[in-house]
C-alpha cells in the first residue's frame, strides 16, 4: 500500500539554487558546487518556518499544502462481473 501519510505534517525550508547544475564531463553525472541545495530544514508548523527564515534573513515563499485526492478502491473491484475491461491473468 502506498497511501500512507507518515512524515506529512511537517513544513520544509529548502534553499533556492545559487548555481545551475552542470554535467561532469568524464562520467556524465549531474553536479553542482552549491552545497546549500542539499539542505532541508523541517519544522512542525508554518509559523516556525517563516520565523526562522525571517530571523536569518533568508528570502522565502510559502507553498500551501495540497490535500490529496483519495480514491476509495477495494480489492473486490478487480473481480466484479460488470467490469468494462475483463480481468485476465
């Protein structure tokens, strides 16, 4: 099942990239000299994240959380006799 909601009640502060990604010529890997790109700060509330950004003069923008659209699906639906697409193995 992939419908879990673990670790979804947090607000994340991510830094904007300071330099574009580059392609490493020998192996073709994507690389960057910007180490702040790897940092994610997690907060339990939006207010804490905004206060931290303001205290440390970090430019920020808030992206509101998106409510997931959950579809109720049951295993028995696979074996209904009136399916539009027949169940085959």
